[in-house]
C-alpha cells in the first residue's frame, strides 16, 4: 500500500532576488512498512525533502499524495491532526522542552494529540527511559535525550516516522542503540520510517536507499 506518492516535486527558496531551486523534479513512492534512508552530500536537499513530505514546508510545484490525498489540499486543521496522530518527527537536535521532565515532554505530545495518557509509560519503556521519567533534559546524555525524542514521536502511534539524522550527535554505541529502536519499530510494529543519515554504516538497518545530489534523485535502490 502506497502511503506517500511524490510526483515531480520542486521546492524553491527565494533569497532577495535569487530563486534557489532546492528540490528538482523528485518522483518516488513509499509503501507502508518500508524503511527508507535518504542520503547525499550536505546541502543536497535531504532535510528539505523530509520537511516537504511531512507538511512542515510547502512544495513549489508537483504533487504529493500523503495518505491518498494531495498534501496541499489538507486544511490547517486536518494537517494538524495528521501531524499529531499519523506522523512523528525526530530531529537531529532532539528539541525537548528544557523545563519539562522526561515524562512531561512525552505527555505534552499526547495532550496536543488529544490522546489517552496510557501509552506514555509503555513508550518510555520501549526506549529504555522509564527509569529516568523524572529527569530533566539537561540531566541526560545526548543518546538518552534522543530516546526521549523518539518516545515523543511514537506516543500517538503514528503510521510514518520521519527522522532527520537522529544519530548525528551520538557516538557509535548510542547511535546503534537508537537504530535498534527504529529497526524494531519497523519490523515488529510495522511503522514506515523515512530517515536521513550521513552514516553509510547505518544503511543496513533499512530496506531502501534514496540518494540525493543537488536536489535530484541520483539513485533509488531496494536493499531486499
Ligand atoms: N529556509 C531556507 N531558506 C533558504 N534556503 C534554504 C532554506 N532551507 C534550506 N535552504 C537551502 O536548501 C539547500 C538544501 O538544504 P537542506 O537543509 O535540505 O540540505 P541537507 O541535504 O539536509 O544538508 P545537511 O546534510 O547539511 O543537513 C541548501 O542549499 C540550503 O541553503
Ligand atoms: Mg539536513
């Protein structure tokens, strides 16, 4: 089942009088349960692609069907429901709220998603952070903060998880631990994952690799 279908999408940014074309005629589809890596040099448009596919940024032309409906025809209200319930986003820099403890950081996502609070402990357990539920972000290591950010992205049980270099700030050991969590989410819970990485060693965790170069798809390879 296809859950994202991008057809000839372009994205431009205007800076003063210059128009920069960041994404150029990007066409591909993502099926439910794929684990897609997006790779490519710095500045090739990886983050922009994730932002556009997840509705954080507009696209300039082309078509994106997200859950079978053109993304830019969702109303603001529909889009916020999708963001709260159907997609989760994990950022490289965690983006936890400093004056909320671990539990409350995750709880905030539940409240915004109008969901039941029952799931919070289970998600914290899943990322092995339950015993740190009373800690504040500045009392945690980077790997721990990233695990809380993953719990927050998961807590409303989204179908798609976008992750922009979620291991970029972590050492090798913490990076592998975080990747094991994503692998389980994909394999055991059937989540669709779209992840940007610079680290070619991680690609083995995925099912497909899309390589961007200068805003275009250079290659798109199924791993198995
Ligand atoms: N808000 C913006 N306004 C103008 N230009 C932007 C904006 N965001 C990104 N760009 C430009 O788009 C291009 C692609 O940026 P993007 O962040 O998608 O690259 P990336 O592949 O994620 O790079 P990195 O690996 O360094 O994170 C860059 O040239 C960048 O300058
Ligand atoms: Mg980026």
